[in-house]
C-alpha cells in the first residue's frame, strides 16, 4: 500500500518564480507550487532560468528546515539524484549530473535545481525542460523531447519526484552513490567560477558530503560552492 504524500499541491498558470513566491510569501510547510510558466525563473548565482509556457515542469516545495539539518549540506545533490531517478522511470538513456545542480542528456542541460533557505524555510526548486523548444544559441540547453524523442508524462513525473522526495532521508546513501557515479565532471579538466574568478582544475571526484574534490595546481582542495563554466573532453 502506498502512503499518502504530505504535500499540498497548488497549480498556477503563470508566476514570477515558484522559489521566490515560497521564499517571500506566507505559505505553509509542505506546499508544492507548480506553474505552467515563470516570467522570472531563477537559477544559481542570480542566473535566469528560461521557463516557457507549457514546455516544462517548473515547481518548488517549501520544507521545514529543522527536519533536514542532517542533510542540508548535500540536499542539492540528493535532489539531483532523485530527479535523475524520476526521469529514468520514463526514458531509457544516459542521464548525467553536472556538479552541483544540473542534469544533462547528450551533453545538453535539461534540468536545473535551485535550493534556497530563509529563516526556517528550506525551498527546493526544480525546472525540467520537457518538450521541444529552441533555446538561445548562447545557452547549452535542450529538452528531454529534443534529446530522446520521448514526451514525458508531466503529472507522473511530478508524482514520482514527490514520492522520492518524501523518502529522501531513508535513501540518502544510495542517492549519494548514484550522484557520484553518474556525475559527468569526474576525471575531467573544468573551468571553475569561484568568487567571480575563473580557474582551470582537474576534478578528482565528489565526496560523500557533495563537495567537489579538485586538483588545483598540484594541491588537493574541496569546493562547496562554485559554477563549472566549461568541461573539457580530456
Ligand atoms: C539553475 O539552473 O541554476 C537552477 C534552475 C532552477 C529552476 C527552478 S524552476 C522552479 C524554481 N523556480 C525558480 O525560479 N527556479 C527553480
């Protein structure tokens, strides 16, 4: 028997950003805001996230941070892993994670995750490009349909994601293993943007806390926050 999920889902036709609404307005914990489009969809480090009407699954969940303190440092990684799992329930191809919060098919970004917190709020936002669309040439993004020919069932995907999310505490070790094994940056030379400075480093791995382990000019370092701007094939 399946347990009833604790999330209260609210569907919107359009909004600025589901993360911003949950962060700035007064919603109850466990509210899940799903929208058809976002006019100001946001990504990490103040980047924008294109959220075109009807072409993706764009949603955020408001959680009580005090229930997640034990996994707060790696929550983005765990959410990336559950998102990969939920996508793989409907398609059969290689789906990889790019540290820390992006999901790729055929070397194109098809999903981004934005985890934020404010006071006791923990907000998890997920944007998945589902159906055919043309992105500006400057962005290396695509949709699941464009990469695989498959039109994902959006409602089923949301349901699978919420089920996985509800079990995130119990499954953290397998989710973290999957995150590490299916990460496209491991072993690669990458350009890292840290505090507005770009450095070329070799990625040695991702540790169990979700930190990027790098070789920076012969020195091994652990990185908690940065953006990978370029991944070389070497
Ligand atoms: C990124 O690419 O860095 C993360 C993108 C996260 C996008 C999702 S869509 C739902 C939620 N609302 C937002 O404004 N952002 C997240």
